[in-house]
C-alpha cells in the first residue's frame, strides 16, 4: 500500500482510507437496519486485517454510531501504527442556529473527550468539523478552539468536511485549517477546480463518496424510475469499463487516485470481500492517461441533482 503526504501536516497516510461509517450504523444502498451491520467481533477483525494489509488511515465520527468504539477496541494495542481521523459532533442546535461561543467550546470539548474515550487514545491525528457550512467554517472562535487543541497536542491536525466547492473555498480563504474532506467521484467532479490551489496552500485533500454510497458499484444497478437519467449515465460508462478492463468501482477509485493532489481516497468497507476488492484496486496499475481523460469528460451534467439525502426523503432509494 503506497503512502501519500497529508498536505503539510507531516503525516503520511495510505492511499486508501478505511471509512467506518457502515460499521457503526446503517448506511448505504440497501442497508436500513442495525441487524444488517457486521457483528462487532467480525468488524474488529476486518479493521485489523486492513491494518495488516497496509491501510493505516481510518475515518470515523462522533455521529457514526459505534464506529469509534470499534476502532478503539481494534487498535488499543497498536495505536502508533494507525492514523485516525474523527469529526466532532454537529454544532448547530435544533433550530439550526449556532449557540454562544462558550457553549460551542463546551460542545467541542465534550465531543473530543467522548471521542478520545471511545477510541481509547490520548490524542487524535485529525479532528474535523462535520459538514462545515460557511458560517461555521469562518467562525473565528471555532477555529481558535481547534488550534488550541492542536497546540496542546491533543490533536495533530485540523480539518473540515465540506459538501460544496463554495464551502471548500471558504476553508481555503479562512486559513488555519490543515485538511479538507470533500465529495468527489466520476459523476460529480465539481471540486476538481480547487485541487491545485489546495495543494499550493499545503492542504491535505481527502476524498469521500468515491462510489456515491454504492451507486458506482454493483449495488446501484436497479434504481427508482425517477433516477432514470442517473441510471442511463452509469450505464454509459460501459465502453470505458470495457476498454480499460476495469469494473465500475475499480474505474471510479482509480480515477480519483489519478489526481496527484489527492492525499487519500475514503472507501466505505463493511465486508471482508469489499476490503479485498479495494486493496486489489489500489494495488493495481494506475489508470491509463487516455482513460483518465475520458473519465474527466464523463461527469453527470447536473451534479446538483446527485443529492442522495434528497433521494432518500423522496423514497427513491431502497
């Protein structure tokens, strides 16, 4: 497993990061109940196998159910071998307003303490804002709290998980953040316009939604009629898959790893077979330049439509 620099943090991470959300709560296409989650002993074995195979970067969050606790149990004897990224609890209140600066500080402190306890560690390698919107990103008080924890050595690096290029731009403009985690994939390539500037600023770039919650895999073959254009677009990747000799999830992952500014690609894994497939994909040859260019020109025409939360609300995901 190759390593890449996480921006200018001094941290080196595996090209593939292990996304743990699906270990901690029902997540992804076709997963609706906790009964479908991997049993805890098998989840721990899966995490340890990933580390044994060279994956050293693991992504979790306070909001990801029991995933932090699983990581804690899996790696309490091997803490120095892993890079753990977690995200603090959501900061907005029920009415979507932000609490006072004092209350924000208390919420972040409580969230970090709970993460450290669950992870069975004295520090976190990367602490991120979860779903940072522009107001939160530009909030000087929040940034100072993160910076103080970094000075104290409780966290090694700070970051923000964003959704839109505008939010990512806000992270860059506000300064002081080390890493940004963004959604980016074959169909939604909007964030790519910022990659070079992020690199110039020394920021680590972690990519999530590489497979669009399984849409760009075998799980996404039968879609709701309202998603007809999406299904047709996915089917149109067939000639590129045939020419490159790659299955869709392999093509999707190799495409993102072809961007040199990318530090690591998050792959959600909740089964041993998915780990093996992801490892084989990353270990194989890089995507040929001609196929990379074809993929760059094959983004979905309306990326704003690719909002899986809205699809779920509409009842389009089963």
